[in-house]
């Protein structure tokens, strides 16, 4: 046998052996694992409130896109322009005047009054000795004195200021900026908004259980969940504990780390 023939036979043998080994390995190798499907984008939609309670911020925290529902009618005696803080153990209501306010006007068409001096002084007096007053009071004052008195602008500035303070980034568009069918029933509008912004999971507060049906949302490709805040307490220097106060009370009394912990004290159901 010549050297050339021997080399050819050796190469053929080597190739055949490699193919056999590769086939054997393929037969015994586990099937490739596909990448998990990304979770659908979470959307929450609600009216703009001024320094609301913790559960509102939990709704923001639970969503990827939080939309301020400002193209609906103004709600009198709600939380759009008022809330409560604690002053030496006593709950105190603060109210930002809204000139021309009416349930027949859209939120986006109304503004807060610039007369906020007494509110600012009341908050200063109530929390001047609180552990985080020096960090938080300028934040609160800056929002209440925001140059653009449009309700949504002030409330959005307040939400973003709190989350910036806590080190979280958030996306907060206005419903008034979106192009959707506003003549639809309430639930249908929310479904359309979700589709419009690329959302697949709508999150609502507990109050929505009487209004929205999970099967109805699911039939149109949207998962519906309700946010259930857990019971929380923190040191208020008052007995008994007073729940459901403005976020101002938590920010003044709790560290950033403690507030971030409280922010995640909720369940989706």
C-alpha cells in the first residue's frame, strides 16, 4: 500500500469515527432549554393625587407604566387635592384649593391655587423634630410650590420626587397625552390603554374588584390583578397607630431603606 492510499484511508476512518461519536453525544445530550417568556408589561391607571397614602405609591411601584388618569371628571371630596398628616398625635387634614373645581370639568383642565403657605407651615410645625425632616421637608415644599399649577403636573412632580428620593426610576405618562377611544365604557378604556402602551397585565387597587372582571379582561388579552396592601406599622410616636396617612408621615419618620421596605409590602391577587 502506498503512503498516499494509507493517508486517504486514515482520513476516512478519522472522519467516520468523529461522525459516530458526534451522533452518540447528540443522542445522549439533554434537549436545549428555551428561554423563559418575558413577563407582560404591567400597567396601572389612576387619578392624580397630592401626596397620597402608601398604597398609591405601591400601585406605582407594582407597575412598569403608571398612567395618570387626568382626562376624566374631577372628583370632589376625594384625594386629588387633600390628604392627612399627623400633628402631635392628631390627624390634620390639608387641602389645596382648586379654583373653579367641578365634577363636570376634567382634571386636566384644572389647577391648584398657589396659596400654599399655610399648608407648608403646618407641615413644618408638625414634623420639625422628625428624624428625616431636613431631607424630606425641602422635597415636600418644592412640590407644593411647583411652578406649573396644573393638577397633573404637580401630582406627577410629587410622585417622581418621592421615587427619586428612594432611588427608583419610574415612567408616568398622562392619559390626556394618549390617543385612545374615550367614549368607551370604563373597563374597555383601560383595556385599550393597555394595548396602546404595550401592556399585558393591568393592576388596579382593591376598589376595582366591584368594577372589573378578570375573565372579561382575559378574553381581550389582558391579565387583571388587584393590589392588596399588607398591614404595616412604623414608629409614629403615637399610640394607637394611625393608618392611611399621607406618605409625608412615613417619609418624615422612616429612613429611605425602611420606606423602600414598606413600599414592597403588598400582594397581587
